[in-house]
């Protein structure tokens, strides 16, 4: 099966940002050898730079709020701990006083009322101490929750800043792969819309052939079939690696990986011819493909006689067919000469004379 035109692959770059951009002077020109981090051209977008500055300011504000919140929480904990210590000290003093008053009341040196008042004061301080200790425990337990909310806000702002920084950094369009710069279809000062093709880079050592196969012949093409690519400067062995499921313009696109060294002059976008080997039949009688003959069918052909002037009709059984040749299963022998052009005008004749 032969395709009349192919296309060696390339890699192109688009810029998916949401605003129009202006092209700045590019540091290199098509034909230059590039590395993955080589800057091909630079874009400018003031709105993106302004948006990045705003996001960085919001990030700093969120981080400041987190720092302030953390300081306030620490101050609250310290203050509550001081309250607990103070009440604990008062409770201990009240307990000692209540014990002393109880002893004096037994000896009659103090009234029982004063002893009861001292005991009630100690009990009240104990209840207050328990309440303040519980409050301190609750404050410690809520520290992580309070900080988590603000920490999430900070992380969200950091993520937005990193995303915007990557978009601003992408204004410097880099090659992305090692290879040769093929095309920069833009000019300095030109406004670019989102998704526009800015540059094309290809690796000459890693090319593939893109063959256009007629849809009527693509049914027999399978992944892994052997192919031969003619660059008009040499042949390259290959193998089918992808078959496009869609039909465009009456053809099916078939990708062929190239094996072995490329001939000189092989480059992306080079027009090539390709042949895909569907099947190899050994010791086969074949001839050119008749105008109206289909594979695995029986047709009538005019076989030219020894005189080279007359031709008689014979029944011929065809087998497997290629683009230009077909297998002869019966009706002809090696050396026979037949008419392959359309002879439907003489369907009623069994013998014709050639002029």
C-alpha cells in the first residue's frame, strides 16, 4: 500500500493564558539548536504582572494575620495560666485559714460561724480554680482549630501566587525539548490571542512519518506492520504505531515510527512517500492491477497472442491485491501479456485486434 504524501512530525507550543499578549524580541531565530530550557521568545502582559503583585500582597497580609493570631493565642494562654496560678495560691491560703479556724473553734477561741465562713470561702475558691483550669484546657484544645483556619487561608494564597508566578514565568517561552527551532510565526509587538501557536521545535533524531492512506485501503492496516519511508534521499525502515480512527478528506492518517539512522536531509515537515507491507506472499504469479479487477474475484481479461496484434478473452481468478499489483490464481501463466485498461466497450467480443 502506497501513500502519495507524508509529514514528518514536529512539536509546537501554544500559550493558554487568558489575556492578549505582546511579543518581545526573541533571542534566537529558526534553525538554531535549542535545549529544553532555551528561551525561544519573550511575551509581555502587564495585567498578569499586576495580578501577581496583588496576590503577593494578599499572601503577605494573610501571613501577617496568622502571626498576629498566633501571638494573641499565646498571650491568652499565658494570661489564663497566670489566672490559674493566682487562684490556686488563694485557694491554698483559704484552705489553710479554714483549717486553722476550725481548730480554734474547737478550742472555743473562735466562733463556729467564722469557721464556717472560712470553709465556704475555701470551697468557692476551689470551684473557681476548677473552672479556670477547665477554661485553660479548652483554650489549649482550640489552638490548632483557630490556627488551621488562618493557615488554610495562607496556603490558599500561596497556591494562587505559585500558579500566577508560573503563568508569568511562562511569558518566557522555552523550547521544552532538545532539538532545532523550526518556526516562530510571530513578530515583535504582535498581539497574541490565547491558544496561539508561538513556536515550533523538533528533534531531528526523533521523527515519525505521517502517512495519508486512502480510506478504501486503510481497512487492512494494523498496528505493528512493517513500513518503508522514502525521503527522496534514502529509504528508512519503519513500523506502524498509530492509526487515526477518523477519516479526513477521504484518507486515514497512519503514524510510522522510524527505525535506524535517518538519511541526510531528513527534517520535520518533509514530504515523503511511504509503503506499508500488509503481507508477504512467496512464489506468487502476479501482474499489474486491472482497472476493474477486485481482489478475490474472477474477471475477464484480453490476453495478447504471440503475434502481438490479436488478443483473446480469458477467465482469470484474482487473489490478494496490492495498490498496483494483484495475485493471479488461475487463468494465466508466467510470461502472458494482458490488457489491463478498461475494455468494457468490447464486452460482447471474445477476440479483438490491437492497433
